[in-house]
């Protein structure tokens, strides 16, 4: 009874802390920077969803739930970039609430909870990916929820969460499905239960309920399942969910020529990549070998963080950079924070507190240095300029401001009414800035495309009267095989045959604007 009576005050206080931290972060750096690639794609996808187009069917996108979230908020806040960021910040606050509700079980002081909330907050970047961080922390919360009282009802509830997580992202569905499969089996094994079948059925039923919106869309929207399934096949075919990178181990970089800040940043990030698998390996072994049923309840935040975080570690290592590390690190942070409060022996307390201090210190030289506020603060005076973008005032890096200004001039001075504009390979954010719809289903050209897909793109360029092309020559990750002319060779050859370059100032050296041959051009920049 006492525990139940304390849930509402705890939730309100956790919500207050989460909202204060989120509001502070948003007010300090919410209008700094603009990523025309990944964030731009989310912005474009949101605007298309808001006008009734179907994610994945009408354009390449993330799974639908996050876009319905951002599109729904756009009706209230508007369709500008700041409105998009605010809608994501609301989801960020929800994620922080879940994380703080886990830690409130072991940290009695609200001042202490506020301090650890700061550690969770500084790892919540990049902005357009805050769904990842929030769903990971929600996963830990629901794992604790199950450990504390593993009855049939709670198995059904966590199943709903797994299904909803998959609606936001198939990777979240996969990670949480695997995590909770292991967790509920471990709980059943350790508690000596005899109703594993009923628990599994309740959990599976919850998953079906949580994922029901996606299933309904498959039945009601012709062609959606085919697009969904073909995307899964393409991931299997290429053998990875992301563009791979070498793991930045602390000893791997050539530090010669680096300034001190860059050295600290690389070594700190590499150390966390090193600590992460070691932490889950040793923690998992301890839980399996030493924890009994009575230990599960006492150490619930720690146990939950290990079961959930071990699968989310894949996200961090699929493309091991600071951004993807941030998207998968929060279960680890919750576990590291919880250990000093859970250990009873003084030696263990000292060791675990030392680990927490080390992770906090490493975070200062890695996560903090990746924040927009820090980047602007440490840049030269003229590196960022205030720019008016689609109704919002943003501080953006000068090269980005020049690109946006040039794209607007191209759109107004070199394009006629009714003409389509094609932008490739990595600036989908220009479409909402220019108020345009992409003529092709794909808007971000990273992967090698099939012959049939490229022929469809060529057909789309013709049917949408595309007479202008803003084309870049970008070797993603320094790889020549990822240049547009190598990933989309047929499409590139078509553009080279049927379009001609138009002298245009303000674009980076590896970008050019082209007009269709034989089409009249209006004015010059």
C-alpha cells in the first residue's frame, strides 16, 4: 500500500525534473545547428506524413509511429524545423521520466536524482534520434516493472511495450523482443515458476496488441507490406543495418597532429566503447551465476539495465561513432549509476562509485563535446550565423547557410513554376526549406540501388517534369564505392546525358546545379 501511494508523487517529481532538464537543454541549444541529411530527412518525412502520405510506401522512411508522432504535433506547432525539434523534445522528456523512475527506486534524494538526470541528458543526442534514447530507457523501466511483480498482467503489459517499440522502429522491436525473451525466461527459471506457457502467451498477446496498428496498416494499405518486406530483404542482402566503421578503440587513432581537445575526445569515446562490452559480459556472468530470486527484486534496476542494454549494444557497434554510441548507451548509464547504491560492501561501493565517476568524466570529454552548444561555443566568432529558415531563426554553420541561400536562389531564379527539382545524394532537408516534394521515393542515397529501382527513378524524373538537379559528388566515409555515380550508376548516367551544368556560386566544390538540356533557363545567380 505504501509503495502504491508513493507512485503518483514519484511520477510527478520525476516528470518535473525531466521537463526542467529538457526545457533547459532546448532553450540553450534548440536553435543551434541544422543537419540537412539525417535531420533533414526526418523533417521532410514529417511534412509528407502530415499531408496524408504513408511512411515507407510513399517515401523511404523510418517506421511509421515516430512520424505520426511528429506529424501530429505539427498540426499544433507548425511544420518548421523548431516545431519538429519541440515535438521530439516532448518525447525526450518522456524517455527521461522512464529513466528517472527506474533510478528513483534506489536514489532517495531528489537532488541526487537531478544530478544523475544531467548525465542521462548530456548523452541524448543527436536531436533527430531522441526516440532511440527514450525507447531504450523505457525498455529498462518495463524490465524493472516485470522483475518487481512477474504476474500474467505484467507480462501482457510489457508485451504491449515491445509491440509499440517495434511500431517506432523494427530495431527497437528486435532488441526488446530478444531482451524480454531472455528476461522472462530467466525470471521463470530463478523463481521456480510452473506457468511459463501462460506467461509466454500473455506476453505474445501483448506484443500483438502493441503492434496491431502496423498490422492494420498492412491490411488496409495496398503495397505497404511489400515495401516493408523488401526493405528487410535488402538489409539481409547487404548484411548490415548501417554503414560500418572501424571501432574507435582508444589506441587506434593516430594522435599526431591532433589538438589536446581532440585527443581527449577520441580517447574518452574509445574508452567507453571498450568498457561497454566488458561491463555487460561481467555483469551478465554475475547475474547468471550468483543472483537468486530474492536478488532480482533488490537489484532490479541493475538486472533490467543489463538485459536491455546488452541487445542495444548492437546499435552502438553497428556504426561505432559517438552518435550511435549515444543512442544505445542509456541502459548502461542506468546500470552504472545504480551500482553504488545497491552494493552493500564498502569495497564494492568504492569500486562501483569509481566506475561511475570514470564514466562521468569520460562523458565530459565525449558527449559534452558533441553538443550543439559546445560546438558553437568553441567555434570561431563567424563560424555560426543567424539564419531565417522556413519561419524559424537558427544559428547554423556558415557553409550550411551558404548552401541554403544558394538553394533558395536556384529555386526562385533558375526553376520555373511546375518544374520538378531533384536533390541528391544527401540534402533531403532542402525539400521542406524550398517547399518542394521529392520526385523520387528515395531522398537519401547511401546504398547501392538495383537496376529496376534506378529505372523507376528515371521514370519519376520524367513524369514529375524534373528540369533541375542539385547533385553532389560525395564519398561517404571516404569510400569511392559509395559515391552517387557508383551506387546509382544508371541514374547518374541518365543525368549526365540529359542535363548540363549551370554556373552557380555558393555551392561546395563537389556540388553542381544542372538543367535539362533544351529547357530554357531563367536568370543567373
